[in-house]
């Protein structure tokens, strides 16, 4: 690294500079007559009362002591934080500052719940904001590479988690592209598999834990935030249709023949992931969506304890409505239909804001042959009054792809909501009466909320 030569040059320069200063001070002492009131002080400072060579020994000891003290302080400030181990990709100044002053709390703690393309789009926008990010991801996917891995290794679905990890990476690096690489050699056993899915699967086998595999994968890509599964259980998503039939498997739901009446998990209400509870309870902003309503957003709310944690949290709850319907899942749904499904799962007075696209140009830009409709901010007023949430209409659609959100527009709208309600909702927060244990977090018991305290403690 070519360090030793520069250290040697630095030490030589300090020696030469010190010698020059010593020569100058000796010349001043010998050539200048100090005023009589200061002569005793000057003699004391220059150790004239100590004979040679003891005078030089005293100065040498003092210099060595100062040198040792400086090296000790330097090691505590720089070397110890680095030896303690820090995630790859962090700036040196951040590592040192955290070691000295403790972790710096971000301006805004944001928790997102969802999956699929919608959640990764949201994370790509939010990672550039001054926010602590936690993505809670559904693990009910059973199609393609993920489905084959789940069937063979009996583990939660890694696909949506992989997408979120890549979305939160500092940059679209080579490793990020590697994680998204999909083998396409026809006839090969790897055909259709994503490298990222295989990597997470291998880490699960090496560490013995899907949870640890997700953590280590995030470290490899130096993600800005955390990616957490909503549950560690190997769950299956099923849907009951309005004709009474039942469809099993997330990949089969979009191909059903009748509208969806409800979705449910098997096993029913699986145990949630406790760090996810803690993140939700401590969040300033809780974002549901965007993403497939029945197969990405609602499955997180079906995990045991997630809805209760959202109710306990003092954070602002926002549902990001899709900008277009999804063929085979939400055909002919309007904004009110999307929000009604979320409210029915969350319970009354839990949702604070519904963020809906207000750009009518999106409807004209959607090709008719796609068989989908734009979802705009219409027909929500009555539902908002009934359930006590506020409709926020913003242009959040991607100008190039009217079926998707724009990451920057969406992030800006959510930050605006979070900052706008920070002060306004302070007076409306329910009174905290005591602290109860919920998972591994301390949760305030609330009086005057949307549901009785007994309901909150039922889980």
C-alpha cells in the first residue's frame, strides 16, 4: 500500500521541524534579554536549574509520554471501531462517529410491508431519503425458482426478499446484478433459477437458519436498511372465491375463474417474526404496499400479531394504492375497492392515510390490449369519512410505465405525509397508561383507541 515510506518521511519532517524550533528557541534565549520580572519564569520553563544531561532526560521522558498518549487515543478513536467489525460499505466517518457517540437515530423510521415488484420499487426511492428503513416481506410466493426451492428444501420463499435486498443495495453493483441473474439454459436443472435464490438457500443450509441467511445476504450487498421476513414459517397462500371454490398456492390465485372473496394462510395465523414486531412498534411511518393486493400486501397482515403490532404502534399508517389493476386478481377494482380490503383486515380507525395516484394521463397511457385499468383518486370520500382516514392524491405514476409507481415520486409523497403529520397528530395520540410485553418489545397499552384494550391483548 506504499505506506511505510510516507510514514518515514512524516517522522523525518517532524524531527527536522522540531530541531529547527529548538535551534530558534536557543538563539532567542541566548540573544534576547528578558525583562527582570519574567527571568525566573523563563529559567523555570527551560529547566535551567537542572544540570546537564538530566535536563535532556526529563524532556525526552515528557516527549515519549505524549507520544504514547497520542497513539493510545488514536487507537481508541480509529483502530478499535474498525477491529470491532462493521458492515461492509460503510464510510469510515460513520463507523467512528457511531463508536464514539452511539448509533445515530435517523430522521424518520420507516417500515414497509409488502412484496413483489411494488415493494422493491418503493425501497429504491426511500433508500435515498434520511430514513431508517425496514422492509417486512411476505414469504408466501410459490412460483418459479422460489416454488421449486420451497418444495425441495422446505423453507420460506426467498424470491421477494432477494428483490428487496437488491433494491436496498447502495448501488446496482456487479454483486447486485449477480443476485438477479437467472439461469436460462433449457434442459438444465438450473434453468429458471435465480442466483440470489440459490445463494440464500445455500446460506440457509450453511448457517442452519433462514433468518441468518437473510441477514448475511444483506451484509454482502451492504444494504441501506433491513429486510425481514414477516414469518419464518413455510406458509402457503390460498384464496376462497365468491363461488365457494378454494384455490391453493399464490401462483394459482391469479389464474382463478371467479373474483376473490378472501385470502388466508396455511397454517392459519402463523407466528410472526419478532424483530418485525419490534420494527413496526417503533416506526414513525408504516407503509402498506404498493404491490399485488391479495398476494403481496394482505399476506403480511394475515401473519399472527402483525395487525396487532400496527395497532399498537404510534406511527402513521399509510396504504399506497396501486396505480393499475392486476389482471386475474383485482380486475375492475377502483381505489375504494383496494382500500376497503386493507381496512377490513386492519380494523376500524387503524389506517391514517391512503395515497392514490392523481395523474389522469396514466389511464390514457395504458394499452387496451393489456386488460387492466388505471386506479385513480375517485370514489374514496365516503369510505374515508366512514373509516376516518385521509385521502392523499399525488402524481406517483411512472411516466415511462403507467402500470408502475415512480420510486422518486412515491418516496417524496410519503416523506411529505410523514413530516406533515409529525406535529399535527401529536395531540391526537392516545394516552399511554402502561407498558406491556409484546414479542421482544415493550408496547404501550392505550386507552381511547379504536378497539378495546382487551382486544389488543387478545393475541
